[in-house]
């Protein structure tokens, strides 16, 4: 059984600010599945990478967040670091809408591909990026990237690199 889609009314998509960092940290923590970084890192991310990141609010509460950056060695690639959606908004396509909003920004005018690392157990992110490629009528190529041996300590899974592209700007604008 699928959840009925919530109304778009009441959702506000915007660039994050440093003042959002603490609430973003709480959102990521609340997912229970994403790697939780320091609160400082989210404050800094929301300040420094606001042009390539996004928050979504409903009733003045952050319910969605994507952290991204333009790859320093590949200026035509938007790398997505984390995607967090509040439990109350899951299953509504919010993550996909956040990605489209990011790709429509002037900052992303020259973006030709989207990359992200995804662990084998993260089926939600796998569906998100495979679905994005399908909706954009483009490829999603998956490669081995980081192995569990690359991470200190125990328990971190491998991370596969998902590369979606080439991005067709008309597909992005049509969704806007």
C-alpha cells in the first residue's frame, strides 16, 4: 500500500544558512541510517555550501536536507553527500524534488552529471538515484568506490559510486 501524496502546499524549498545547521544535524540524527557528523560540520556546510545544498521546511520545521558540492576536479559534476528526509515526509518524492530544485539553480547551470556514494544496504538512496536517472532518461553507472577497509574501526559498509548523466537541462526545467 502506498502513502497518499502530501500536498505541495506548505513546503518551502530554500538555500540553507548557518542558522539551520543545528536543526539539520537533528534531522540527520533522526534518520537513524545516515552517518552523523559533528554539529559543527552541518553549521559549516549550511554556511559554505549553501548554493549547492537545500533545505525544505513545512510549518517552519526542516523536513528535508541535501548536502552537495561541485566536484573540485570535475566542475560539471554535482556530488551529493547526504540526503535526509524526515519520517513524516518519506515516500512522497521529496528527495527527488530537492534534487531537481538544486539542478535548476544558476550555480548548477554547467552540471552534466550527479554523483553520490551509496552503501549496499541503503535501498532508499539506490532507488532515489536510479529513479532520477530513469526520470531524466539518462544513465546511472555504478562503480566500486570505497571499501569497508578504507574506513577506520569496524562496521562501515562499502560505498559504491553512482554517476547519473549526462543531465539534459530540458528534463530539469520541465520538472520545475
